[in-house]
DNA sequence: TTGACATATTCCCATATAGGCATGTATATT
DNA sequence: AATATACATGCCTATATGGGAATATGTCAA
C-alpha cells in the first residue's frame, strides 16, 4: 500500500507547508487565487492544485465573484486536528515531565541517527 | 518534486493514522514494540517502521531494556502542531462565524464535486 | 464575436511511500 | 556455543505526489 492521499483527510492535506501557508493567509479574509499566487510566490497552477486539495477535505470554501474565485479558510475543519493535539497538552504543561525530557534528550542524540 | 518525506517534520509523520494510534498508545506509559503490535494488530515490521519515522522526528523516545526496546511518546514534539491549530481556534468559538458557515455549507455541496 | 483576464485541468516525471515477506542483528537463556 | 526471543532492516511493488509547461474552461469587455 502507498501513502494515503492528501485528500483523504485534514491531517494529510495539512502536511504540506504551502497548504498551511494558504490556510493562514485565507483565515482572516476571503481572497482570489491571484492574491495567493502573489503572496506565496508560487505558480498559479500549483496554487490551484493546492486549493483543490484543501477544498476536497473542506478546509476552504469557495464562491465565485465574476471571474474571480474567492477562497477562504474553513477553520471548523481544522478542529479535529486541534482536538487530537490537545490530548497531549497536559504532558508538556507539567514541569516534572519537561525536566525528565531534557535529561533523556541527551542520551537520545546518540540513538537517533541522521 | 514529490511529496515531502514522512520524516521531514511532525506534520508529515502524524498524517498516517497508525502513527497517531501509536502516539496515543505510548502517551501514558512506555511500552515494548511487542505490546504495540498486539494492541494495534499490525505486523511487527510495520510497527518498527512506523516507530522509526516517529523517532526521526522526535515524536517518540526509546530506551533499551534487555532485549526490549521501550518506546514512549514525546508530547513536546506535538506542540508545534497544537500551536498552529490553536491559531484558528477563535474562528470556531464565535457563534456568528458558525452560523455563517452552516448557511454557506449548503451552496458548497454543489460546488465541491466528488 | 473576438480578445483579454482569472482560474482549472492535463500530461510528464522523479521520488517516497506502506505493506508483505524474508532476513539480519542484538540480547538473554541454557 | 547453540538456540530462542525481540526488533530492525532490506527488497519489492502499486500508488500518489508536487512542480513545470501547455492547454482548457469560464467570465467580462468592447
């Protein structure tokens, strides 16, 4: 079996840094594709493809306005990600844990090759 | 260019559902590989490979105990993910936003093919 | 209708995956 | 030393990717 599709869920879609940048950019206001292209410095087809992925997993919403397509982030779709990571929050808030981590990190440097 | 490596960062590593399950499982206590195999119902080599990915991005720590390798989740490495998703939290906490989303979701069903 | 503009789609390709299977390596036991 | 146990690694394959370039689609303007 190969890697899961980027369009299979929010986790996979968001793994791509460029798509996270797009979501950041479209979080505050809806914008046409051209603005994203100018802002991210990517080729227009690339941006359209990224938007296609984001749209399939519901991370962005679109609406046509003349010949412009206005995209914007649908934060609700990021929620599952937030909920999952939140489960681990308590592990790094405890001082004790952090102290232990630091000590173990040293012996780790030898084990973790590359 | 192809897709980024699963070992390039926590975002990519965590995109795989099985790896998230492993992180959930190893969050509370350290466990040998055999336990994970039994718990997830995956082949041992698969588990070892997943653990290899998680280790390379620092999501798990290992320590040898006899012929057992004791793994456990390093929650600290999940933190960047949490921080990023947290930025969007305010968008779903506002009632107004949610109401608007719901209304727009309807017209979306026609646009979002597949 | 013709043309310009905005965006989407298609084709091509090098690259990395995840699983299955076989095998290698390290440690403990006798 | 020989064997069993616990993991790790290597090999193979189908599959999806992201970027680049070219082209198609859709909308407005004259």
